[in-house]
C-alpha cells in the first residue's frame, strides 16, 4: 500500500480539525472583534453534537451552521478513516522511509497551494464555499452575527494556522522518514 498519498490529506484535515477545536485560537481572534467567549463555545459544542442556542441567529445563519457542522463531522470521519489506513499502511509496507518522506513532500506541495489560496483569498474563499456547500446559505448580510463573529480576517488567520500546522506536520513526516532505520528485505509490500 502506498500510504504516502494518504499523508497529505490526513495532515491537512488533521490540521483543520485541530484549528476548528482550538478554543485558544478563537479567544485570541474573537477578542479582536469584541465577540464573547460564550458564543464561540456554543458553536464549538454544536459542532460536537450539542444543540445550538439559536435565539441570536437568523434562520439562514442556523441553516448555514447546520451545513458547517455536517462538514465538520465529515472531516472528522475522513480523518479517522485515514488514520486507520495510515496505520495499516505503516504496518504493511517495507518502504516506510520513502513513504514518510514522499508524504511529507506531497503535503508541502499542498501547503504551497494553501499559500496561493491565502494570497488569492477573494477568489478562493467563494470558490471553496461553492464547492463544499450545495446552497447559498453562506451568503449572509454584512450585519449578521456570523459575519460579525467570523469576518474575512478571521478566515485569513485560520488559513495561516492551518498552513503552519500542516507545514510542521509535513516536516515531521520527512524527519520520521529520514530517522527510520533502513529497510529490510522482507515480504511486506
């Protein structure tokens, strides 16, 4: 099994999931916008399956958050499946060094694509939404609570964090590959 091709997707999704549930990141970012920590906790708990306290949100915002929660669950599920496949791949392959190094390099290439997305944010952000959402509930008025909580700057900082996490994990993958002992000639493939 060539698990090196799974590594980039695992790392990018893991980095995204780590950011989504990083309360300290939200505290830092939200403090700049005067958003209360309770609203952030409400959303994070909602992503984990709790009921959303909806009295402050419009119907359109609630529908969008439902879509976002579904994407979060899909991301968590895919990350879990990829982690199992990677564990199986690590156990079965005899070319671990090469696979980890290649996986780290491929992840670095994806990180470069994220950097391009960051510099073309006004194009990539709507494109991202059009790809991932089957409706236009994400098109909210400027005075909506969600837009106030999550302005464009928040998403730019989020992408920067995902880039940082992903690049760090890609380097870790390469370092693991370099530090692994040499391959033995055994019957694993």
